[in-house]
């Protein structure tokens, strides 16, 4: 049972082309105004773990929306990695950015919103978070947790621009959280991101966790690292407290 101070349900909001986007909404029952957070799913889809993360933010006083980024494409079988990758790469970046921007506008339009919205993404969602901060003016703080494929070797039609080449357009503070044992993004990719952030004078914080790989925050997977995950959660709340509450 969910705590009584949180209300959670599935909902829809109008995304790109006014297409209804499925999403999980979790919000505090206390009076606002509340900041908002967009929780961007991993490659595996809008699963119970992502919904739980949204609930955790709601218990901290945030209006949390977790969009189903595969609303149009349909969710893959999470046990079939080839199908997961196929669906993940089939989503056009332009569509994803439009759907996320619409989510931010939806939250800001709520009567109990304080007008500020952050985003946090994991795995492919971390990549989206970085791009979202570079393409939207509706985002006030971005958290990239292990966002892979930020440096591209090829450019399929669905992904025409490498995220690393967008950093000069970043318009909000960024918190990057990575693992030393992660091959994608590798520590070298994280270093390159830091170089670009410094080059363009962006506001950011970054933490590289030892003895942690990809998806170290995902408590339902073997990759989970509780010490790193607990430290990450603490840093995220401090970061959002600074940029979304003040």
C-alpha cells in the first residue's frame, strides 16, 4: 500500500502532435505550491521501478510524472534485449524531446505547481535528460544518471545529432552521476562531457562512483549498488532543493 500522503495513477497528456502520451503521475496530497520532476524511464520501459522512483519524489513533495516514452511504439519484452534495443532506437529524438517538453508544460500548468520542473533520467533516459536540458527552456534542473550513447559514432535518422554536440545549448544546471565500471557511458565519455561543460561555462555537478557500473541505482537489477544509490539520492534531493525549491 502506498503512503496516504501520496496519490498515484496512470494518466495521459498531449504530446507531440497532440498524441496522448501515457504517463504515471504521483503527487503529494498536501497543499502546494510544489515543484515538479519528470522521471524518464530506462530502455526497458515504464516499469514498477520507475513508478516507485516517482512515488519517492512525491513523498518528498514533488509532482512527479513518468512518461511512457514508448506510447506509440509499444513496450518491448524486457527479457529480450534485442527487442529492447530495437524499440529504443526506433523512437525519434525529436519526438522524445517534444513529449518531454509537453510533460514539463503539463506540470507547470497544474494549479499547485510552483512553476519549476526538473528531470531525472536513467540509462537511455539519462541521455534524454541531457538532450532535454539542451533543447527546452521549460526545464529548471537536469539529472543524468548513466546516460549512454552521448557520443555517437553513427547517425541514424532517429538520432541525427550527437548529444555531446548539444552541450553549448544547455540552459539549466546539470547533475551527472556515473559509475567507473560502466562501459556506456564510459569514464572517458563522462570526462568528455565535463570538458564540454567547462568549455561552454555551464553550471554543473558531477560524481563518478567507484565500484559501480551501469544502472547502479536500479534496485531491482543485479547491477544495484546500495551505497552509491543512497549517496545519489541524497545528492539529487540537495540539487533539486537548490534549483527547484529556492
